[in-house]
């Protein structure tokens, strides 16, 4: 698997990590998913938590990669995340090409950008600083999330920004922004998705989305996308617990 830097021949399948314990990350990574999406936007995870989750995925059997959704586009947060050596980062709530350009500037070292040089995991704790700077952003993928009407309107310009490797359609927030929350078959929502995907295809960048249920997976795999989050740890735990409880209740 690549680091999600371009369109793929076969859709990559991932699982979403909201639980901040490395045992969960290691377990799921060992099941054969192409990537684990680690959520730093809607979770209480700290940078230290993230470091341990990345180590856990790397320790698992197989070649599962990591996609970290940062909390926002703050340059310091992006720098701290990239110092931990994820395979790709995903920035939420990106609405304009100017914002995308600022993100690219934040993830690249000088002279191409303004990212500081740090002695973290990405540089083997300072032992390979030169190699890290030389690799710059070729060592990871930079993705942005389209989840507003404004973002869809600017999708072509966002996807065209040099250094943006992929766009991620956030269906829940996008449907809310379009005033059709959860109405994923509505014309307004499907037209917005088609516009976003078409813009990404035109610029040759990867396209991803979230699809946690069977129905969502069946529909969204038809969007001609490159990677999909096929479920999340909290849902897996909850569904398994409910199934076990219901079965036990029938037996007692």
C-alpha cells in the first residue's frame, strides 16, 4: 500500500480509531486492514496517546498504514503530528484553496515551507534529521476534508493545490451543512459528492470517505473512491456487546 498519495487501482479499506488504547490499535491493525484512521478531532487523545497508537499499529503483524485526522489546521499541531511519523494526515474543515495552501506550507520544511525540524520519531529521534528534511512531504500523504457547501464549491481549486494528495468527503458534516442531515440519498447531497469526486479525479488526487454501516459501504464504494473507512472501533465494541447480551438473554 502507498501512503495515500495518489489514486489507487483497488479501494483501500480502513478502520477508524477513537479508543485511545494501543491494544485496540494493535488488535485491529493485525486483522488485515489497509490503514487505521486515528481520530484526534473528536477524541480526548493527546499527542502522547497518538505516539503510542502509532507504535502499536507499527508493531502489529502486516503492513497496515496510519492516517491521522488532526484536530484542526494549526501549524504547530501539524508539526507535532508529523514528528511522530504517521503515513498520512487528514485535516478537517478545509473550505478554500488558500487554506489548503497554508496547510501544505505548514507540512513542508524550508525553503518550500515553514515546518520546523524536530527530533521526533520521524527523524529517529534526531539520528536522521538530514534524511527527514530531504524527504520532506514525500514521506507522507497530505489530505484535506471537504465537509461544507463552501468546500464543495471550491473543491476543484483545493484539489489543484500542489502538495495536496487527497480529499476526504465527510458525509455527516457535509449533509448537515447542506441542510439534509443524514439524507445521503437526497439530490442535494449526491450532487455535492459528485462535484467533489469529479474535482479530485480531474486533478489526479486520491478520494476517501467514511462508511460505517453495510448500507453506507454498498452505496459509497460506488462513488469511485480510493479509500474508505469501513467501520470504527467504538461501533465494533458496541455491536459486539449488544449481540452477546441479546444472545445471553435468550438463553437464560
